[in-house]
C-alpha cells in the first residue's frame, strides 16, 4: 500500500480495485486498522479476519479534496482557505475544487509526480472528501504532521484496503462542515512572510505556464497553446470542460484556469479497458 511490494498501489485507480490476495506482512497494520474502523463504526460489532499460516508465522518489526462537487463546497473551501491563508492541493480531482488563479492553490497531482513538497512540509493536513488524498509509495505527509479527515464516507466502505493515520475523522457533509469551520474561525494570524512565500511560489508557477503557451515554430498546435487560446476566446462565457485526456489531465487543468465551481470535470476511470 505504501510501496512495500513491487507492483503495488502506485496509481490512484488501484484504490477502487479489489485486492483478493492480502497475504503479506507489509499490509498487516493497514488491515488491522481497517478492521478496527469497521468494528467501531455504527452499528458496532465484531470483525472477522483471516490470514494464511505462512503470513502469521512471519517475523516483522513493529511499525508505527472533493469539495468541488457542489457550489456550496467550492465556496466554503475558498472562504476558509482565504480566512486562514491555507494552501490547497488537489490529488487526482474529479471536480475542480478551488480557483486556479488563487495564490493559495498549490496545484494538483496525478500519477508518477513524486513527492509533493507542499505535503511534506505541512504541519497540519486536512483531507476533505478525497478517495486517494496521496499515494504513499510516491508522496506522503511528514511523520510529524497532524492529520484530520472530513468525508461523507470516511471508512471508504467499498474499498477493500484504505487508511490514513488521522487524529480525528468525521462523517459529514463536507460543504456544511467547511461552512461551519469558516464561521467559527477568526482572521488568519499567518505572518506576512508566509503569505509572501505562497505568492512567490504561485507567481513562479504562473510564469511557467505562460512560458509554454506559445506557438511552436514548426506550426504544430500543442495542448498548452490550444488551451490558452480557448481560455482567451471564452473569457466572458460560462465554460464547462469534460476532461478525458488522461495524459494531459494536468495540462488542461492548469491552462484552462477555472475560477468557478463545476468548470472542469475529469474522468473517474483509468482507460484500462
């Protein structure tokens, strides 16, 4: 689950697939945690676990957002992030969850992007309605980070093996929870230096986008150039993008630069047949 075994979960689509063979010691801690989650949720009761004799006899050392699907969630997340100056990241999003032109948006991540610096340096991580907030084999929070989880299905009942090490997880309507959080907090006391750093990072990323939105000398039309022209041509229109591009998911997301809810809907599948 966290890269312990070659060929394991290294892409987000694998979280929705069944794992019929879990007979390896690397998954024991996640499986036990999963069993405890179900045992303690309503209605509480016993959980039956089974493992092969070989697995039980092995020796091992002890080991330690989709808020954009509604207009209310999109606006509540934007309000909370602006009040507290929170950096927002999207992992394999199906819906656009945050304004792409906000300096608080740290971007998005799909497969094979490596460790996300923003996730590694975060002191507190709030996971909101995400099926796969990160892929542990590629990117994960700092061991010192405090983590909290808001979700309509925090147990992920249809996913065979799923867990994130949270202090608190709450089953709730994410949009309503974000509205309540926004109403209960005061203006951010974040130092100006931190806000300046977020602005600088966003400006660097924006300049990078602009540098590749130029026509090629050989006349070929790139996805980046096409998206920039589409964005400029539809500046006064309400655009809803349906993104089935797979390898260009991130490029379309970046260069469409959506600012309103449900402006971009990505594929939930993996084109695996």
